C-alpha cells in the first residue's frame, strides 16, 4: 500500500478536475452593493468565448435551501460581488480577460449594511417581493416578516418572562457584536458542470450533494434524477461549501456552451461567496440573590446578507444555543435573520452557536460579579442535569455539562486563583430532523461502503472504515469508501453540524445487520432523527443529540499596548465514544485554533459594502506562532455511550472563555475580535470607571442597539 | 521560452513565458501538489524547494530557476522520513497544505537537525493550515528529528 495521498501530494481536489473539451469560466460581478442591471453589452467579447447573459436564464427559477430567493444570474445586484453574467473561454486567463470586456450598465440603489439598521422603518427593502419558502425541502418553518428585511423570525417562549424578572433580585443587561468572518478554506470553490442529453452532472467540492441536487433541479426545472452531483474531497470547507454556490451559474453557462465548463474562484471572490453571519445580541439575565437563574431574554439581529441561504436555520440555532446549558424557568428568545447588502452569510463551523454563546456566557460572568459569586459556582448551580427540561421543552439525557466545565476549570487551576482566567460551557444541537442512509456490499477481498458523507479533512472516510472494520470483522484497509455520488450513494441530509460520524455510525450498524440477515452480499441501513422546533414558540425537539463542551483560558495583558497573551487555552468536548482518536483530536485542535482566530483577530472589513481585506495577508488566519503558550484539550468519554460528533464543539466557547478571562481583570469586551485596540480601549474604560467610582454599573450597555425593540 | 532545470532529480526542459510564475509551469507539468491558494506568498501551499531552499511558487518567476534543482513533494520517494513522520503523527486533515509543510520541514531539518519549538514556529511562519493541524505538524517535525513521540 502506498502512503496517504495527502502526504504524497497525490490527493486531487475539485481544482484539479479535467473533462474532455472543457472550457473555463469567469463570473462578471457587480461592483455595487445594490444596483439594477440596465443593460449588458457583450459585443467586445472575443468570438471564441461563450457568454451567459440575463436573456439566457429567462427560463430558470429562483432557488434557495430554506428560502427561494436566489436567481442563477441576478438582474438586481444585492451585494458587491453578486453575479450578473458569466463567460466561458478556452483558458481561465482568457475567460477573465473576456469578463472584463463585458460592459454592464447599472442603476445604483440605496443600500444597507447593518442588521439593526436594516430593520428600522424606511430602510430599502432588499427582496421587496418577499420570498418563497423552499417548501418541503426546508427542515424548519420559515417565518418572514412581510414588508421588512426579515426573512425569518425565530421565537422561543418558555414560562412567563415578566413574572420571571419580577422574581429576580439582580438583573443584568448586556449587548454584544460579532463581525463577519471568512471560512477561508485553503482550497477555493471549484467545479465542473457538464450536460448530456438534458442531464446535468456536476463535480464539485461540497458538503451537501443532495441539497445541491435538489436546489439545482428547482433552478433548472428538472426532475431530481436528471441532476447528478459527484462530491470531490475538499481542501477544507468549514461550512463554506454548502448548498448552491458557484454551481448554478456554472451549470447555466455549460448549458449555453454545450460543453463542460470549469470554474475556480479567485481568493478575492471567496470573500463575496459565503461568510459568517455578523450579529448583534442583547442579553437580559435575572437571578435570585443566591445565584439561581430565574429569567433570560435574548434579542438577536442576525445578518444573513443578500440572500437567506441557511440564515433562518442559523438564527434558530443561534437563538436556542444562547439560552445556554442552564435550568431557567422563564425564557424569551427573539432572533431575526435579516437581509442586508453584504455578501451572503451561511453555515460556518458552529452554525450561529459561537455568536450567541459569546454573548450569553460573557453575561454570566457579569452576573456573577454583581452577585459577588464565583463564575464557576454560578454556572455549576444552574447547569442542566439528566432529566431536567430545557427551554425547548426537551428532557435532557446523557448530560455531561458539569464534567466538561469542571475539567476546563481544573485544567487552568481556576479554583485556586481565578484571576486572568475565564470559563465557558456550551450546549449545541445537531441537525434535526435529518436522515442518513448507507449501503454495504461485498467486493473481492473486502467491502464497499457507499454513503453521501463528504470528506473535507474531518476524516469521515477513515471513521467509516474504522467503524465498518469493527462491525464486519475485517481490516480498515479492506473497506473501500468511494466518493459521494447522488446517482449511487444512498440519501443523506448533509455533512454538517458534526452529524456524520454519529448518524452514519448508526446507519452502518443497521446496514451490517441487514447484510448478515440477507446472505452477506449487500446490506442497507437508514436512520432518522425526528424533531424540529416550532418557529413561533421554540418548543419541540431542537436536537436529538446534544453537543456539550467547555473551554478555559488563562491570559495576561500588556496594559501599555493592549497585547493579549494566551498563557493557556484548554478545550473540552464530550465525545461519548471515540471512533477515530487522532481524527477527533485534530478536530478539537482545529476548532480551538479557528476559535482563537475568531477571538483575537479575524473579521471581514467592509467599506460601503465592499470587502477591504479580501486576501490572506490583510485577513489573518491563525499560524503556528499564534498558538497559545499552552494549548491543551480533552475528550470526555463514557463507557457504552453513543458516538458524539466533534467537528465544531470547542470552537464556540473559545472567544467567551478569553473574554471572561479579560473580564476577571476588569476589562469588558463586548465586540469581537478582541484586538489590541479594543483591549486597550477596555483598559482605558476600566481606569475611567475607577476614577469615577460612583457610576452605576447597571447603566453600562456598551453596544448601541438604537432602540429597535423586538417586542410583539 | 525554454527552461532547463533539474526537476525532482531529473534534467528537464520546460516551456514557459518569461513572466510566468513557477507555480503555473509546474502545475502544467502535472505536479498537482503545488497549489494556488493565496497567490501572494503568505500561505506556503505552493512551496517548492529550489536548491533545497523553500520558495513560494506563486512569487517565483519561472525563468529564475534556470539551471537549478527544483523539488516538489512528488519528487520525494514517498518513503521520505519527513513524510513518514507526518503520517505517524497524523499531521494533516484535508491535506491541501501538507506538501508545503513537508517541504518546509525538510529544509528546516536539513539545516537544523534539532530545532527548538521557537525555531519550528519560525520556519513555518509562511505556512498556513486552515484545518489547524499545527499541534500534530510540530509533533511530526519532532519525530522526524528523532525525538520521542509526543514530546512537547
Ligand atoms: S499560493 Fe503561494 S504562498 Fe500562498
Ligand atoms: S490540513 Fe487542511 S489546510 Fe492543512
């Protein structure tokens, strides 16, 4: 056996795809954040190029994974970078040059770039006709607010909030902001599209082959069977390669060209393709004198950018994750997914959980200070335990929050000396409802396992081999796991929310039983996790399976420069049962490192809707030198437990743990990233407060949310 | 123009434009481990060794390597001790960045067989791994340097 192709340099990705006779595509993108396309003049384009113009897509339909609001080519640019035309040419360079020769005339429109502003009266509407719910393909009920930029409103109501705050001895209110961030997988988006006899085949790096098939079938008015997606291993994704991205205009271009067409996005295009949702979150939290939580109110403005994409789902998950892993009798959450004229925001490792956990867990420490209680003790006192009822009405099972929190606290010796240290504990759901199916066939000296679980570096192929080998009694190397192909792989909802190892593992058990029962040649297994939340009450089943974790940080600050040094960062994830140990460790480490970037320096910067740091020099990614002095983590295991997904559990708690460590030094950070400038501003603010010692702490609500109450 | 060099141990003559980057020329030769990523010399995914020195293929004009020795990961036998160490240490996830890290590690160890933690971090200052495999990458370098596994 040869060495792993990733180490040999032999791994091939979607950028390496070749098809006979293929052309190369370049997209023509709007330079304006909001503008109507008046005319496109392609007369300057060389004759060996194929152009895709608005007239060519008249017969195509709007698509979208949760809201059908996205056109294949847009007649109305809703963000700088929106695709208005496309060109195919014999080489990528020729296509780019030709794209520059296409002359597009625009009428500029007023634009909005902030989610709070976008819901104020009189703001321009980005989808004035409203949008169609994607119907049965959607796993959550979508609740747009007609006549506004809100494409989804998620509410959770548990108990009686007014009565709850009435019982509270202490109430704190805080507001927080998080910026957009780039997934920045090293591999850009790339794909090849090809039509044959009215049937579309796309080879692409995607986490969501079946969603892509379904959405493209909608866009092109085809039966799903007439679309085939072959999911190539990805050079990283982190949520960037989900649902329909570059594939729709590419497929339309290939249809017009009558030949296969390939596209590879530029690094700058990556920054206008899909980013992380910026958010504004306001938290009100009430407790009894002894620290018993009684009421919590959460208002969330979630910026989904120009198109909804999975923004409704993100706002929902962000909303309930912000409740935190606590017993709180009275809770109200109001989370809005809001259109703005920024590039679309979508799934990003953690799926909204980081944003609300940052806000919510920072507020816990503010409350602890007001109660003159240890933040650890306050958390411990209120953590959910087995059999408790969460705010969604779900009865909790296999609950390990306390173990996770304690392990994090112990790692930094929190109880001996909490100064400069911060904690965070989290609850996060897994995609629910969802379905996973898998097949096992006997082949030669081993087996073939077919599934639509996509490889993006998380090691799902390896996990399937390891689980399969154990169940089938063979060597992992005797199991072949071909790449997902919607023509031959059994259905799977998608490779997201750290669900694959858990769901596929269960489906595989069923498939192996079926194989044994039916003569040993072929087996099929399918599992469902049923549930979902009512979008108007937040009641139901948020997750059939909880991701549980914690983090602890120990920091020191140079108060002259604002430079923050992470002395120690520790992450804890509840793993249940570990399938692929090194893979699990890598996922934990990778999540924490991404969390560090989020905490300390990652932010997409915009000026009038234009990304101003769309390259990997101005947009910093964590490098080896950014690792904390001590960087540790652990997987909590339990005999006989289920396999728990680990792909993103320890990203969300990192910013809050660091923010709370700063808070223990009197430094109040409300906005990410916690750059040296912001730390320095917090030092000044602390010193100013000390100077004016009589100021009332409860009057400090540092992020202006401009009175956009969400009541009603 | 013609470009004569020693590519992965073999004297080779390639066709290139005078203003073309080495990255493009090598990819055209089918050397897919050299990967266009940031395009501006900050990520190291296009790293090649030129006379043993790690250089960014995206910033190196192809004619500059005339007559020199160019190595990509394809040119290592596959049984290279650094590659073996990466496998043993599980120092990769998606694998996109791995060739660049392997070559940079090779160059580091050739010059400094027992690098300290700080020296390893410095050597990898121009290599990014978005999957965040760094802990195990450092472990791989340690193993390749003959240190006991897991020493930190
Ligand atoms: S692509 Fe050359 S250094 Fe990033
Ligand atoms: S392993 Fe994916 S970028 Fe390094």
